């Protein structure tokens, strides 16, 4: 079933959170590793990704991208809301 455009922003956030979770596992990292890199405690980092939310500042996102070693293509997809985990 196609996604309803009414909820598109929620889908983009959920997809981004799932994508970051997948890349974290792929790189054999833990949430606490990424959290430390962006200057947060593990629980605070987890809350910002909880329930499909993706609530990070630009600087935090840049640090996260570096830690996860995302490719240019992955970064563009993430920013355009085109990632599907």
C-alpha cells in the first residue's frame, strides 16, 4: 500500500532513524559510540531516535555522518528523505 502524503514528514523521520540504526549495526557500533561522538549520553541519543523520531541538530548530524562513514550518495539520500531501511 502506498504511503499517504499526509504523513510524509513522519515517514521521512522514521526512515532516517531506521537508516542510521542500520548503518550503526553495519559498522558494528553501538548507540553509545555514536552518542559519545555527538556529545550526548546514550539514553538521550536513544530518546531522539525513539518512536520514529529523528531530532538532531545540524552539527550533531554532521558528527554522526562522520562517525558512521556515510558515502556521499548515502548523505544525499538521507538529506533528500529518500532512504528506506
